[in-house]
C-alpha cells in the first residue's frame, strides 16, 4: 500500500472514529415521550434536565424549562431524564402532563457520567456532544442559550444525538420492605434528603439529622446531634403506617439514641390561629404518590398537608423557626395551601385573609432537641 493511500486510509478511520465519538454520546434507555414543542431535526444545542418525580424543585424547574423551550423551538431540544421506574414516571405524567421530551436512564449511566448528585441539575451540549454549561436547571437562562447559539454552527438531529440503549431487562426491581422499619447505614455522601412516599413504603435517604427533622417536622436548627452520630442512612417504613405512631421516636429508639429537650430564643415566626379559615382538601389535587409540595421562588403550594407540615417547609425556605399551636386538630388535620412567602408583609396578608392565620415575626422561644447516645 503506497504512503498516500495509507495516509488517506488513516484519515478516513480517524474521521469515522471522531464522528462516532461526537454523536450519540448521550445514552438513554428509552423515550417515554418526544417534545411537543421543539423540532427533532437540526438543533444546535441539547439540554438534558436531570429530575425525579419526588423532587419538588424539579417540578418548578419544568415550568421554567417549558418557557425556555418555546423561545428556541428550532435550535434547542430539552430532554428531561429520570432514573426512576418508567411506570412510575408515566403515572406521574398522566397526572401532571408536560410538553417536554421525557426519557429514562435505567442504570443511572448518564447520571453517573456527568456526576449528577443534586436535583434539579442540567447539562447543555452542542451538536457534537461537548459540554457547554452545567448547573441547576432553573439557572439556565435565555441569554445563556442565545450566547451559545451564536457560537455554534453545527446541527444534528435528536436521533443522531441520543443513543437509545435498551436495558429494560437489566433494570433493578423495586425493593419492597418486609419489616415495619428497616435501617441501612450508607457510606455514600448525601447532600439533600431524598423522599419516596408511595403505597408500599416511605423511603428516606440522607443524614440522620435531616431524616429525624422530616419525620418529626422539626426545623434543622432545632436539632442538635454530634457529627459522629449524624451519618447517612437509607430508612424504610413499611405501609400501612399507624397514624398514631411517632416515626421519629421509633427510629431514634431503634438506633438506641435518646432525646433531651431544651429551649432557645431567637428570631422566628409565630402563627396564631383564633378563627381558622383553612381550605379543605379539594382545592388542589395532584393525585396519589406525587409530591405534596410545590415551592417556587415566592409561592408555596401544598396538597393534603397539615399546618405542622407547612410550618416545617416554611422554616426551611425562610431559614428560621416557625412556631405553631401545639399538636392538635388545628395543626395536624390535612388541608390544601397556596400562599406567598418571599415578602413577609404579603405573606401575612395571604395567610390572614385566606386561612385565618396571624403571622408575626418576633423573638420566639422554641424547643431544641438534643439527639445523643443512651448511657450504657
């Protein structure tokens, strides 16, 4: 073979390898639906939106991404990628339809490739599969998309960009707990509490402090626990659950820990309910096994949750204790909620006019729970 032919042969091989590397690098297991907004042909940019049905901020991010997709229907293609059971995602989409493309990553191969550990997360690619931007999905703004579009000339189709690898038979089956309470210590670092609440079980994955806080609906700064005890766990509670069972106390007891309660003082919000005008549970209906909360930049909505639940969520978004009436029918009965929280005076008006709750920002006395090992 002459030198010229050898060089040409090598050039062709390099081109083939380069093309195969550049395209079809994003692996998915299957598409549940294609985009109802964007064109599947000749896009300059592709955005993979990593999400889960249990992730409340992901649901808020979807609304932002839907607006963004409508702005760039012929140059940008957004795909929401979940690693959950496709049947669960399909049920979710039936109750909460979305116009974006939705795909499944059975074995979390793409999640792991791009080191996605916190949701919602997103990665923006050009047509060759090069990562242009990565961050929280709500942080992808139209000016960022416009800037990258001006820099790109190559285009590719949806079919060429995504490599659909059918691995359905390898999908792990859903684990169903057999005991009322199952506790597993995990070495993996968990940044945020993960909550799966369905007909069969309640599964919590996160630090012990975050799990106890969720179960007891206690704000994080009201829980004191030594770093050596505050390790990560995967906790299952088998359903049906006894409504009168204190799940936080059950977990603490099982771990051979004790609780000591003291009181502290500091800035907080006090709720007073003299004449409640709470909504009933028919005002909002997101269906079964869906997230109960939708927390946006300024609005908090909730389906079938108690005042105690609302105070717990509000304490986190405002980063201060929220004090409500002691456990009673007023604080524990489920209701639907929709109110502003970003600006305090507007929140005050919303809560008093719509729900009969008087909210006051003041110095409050609040309980502090010290979690510690029981003495031998």
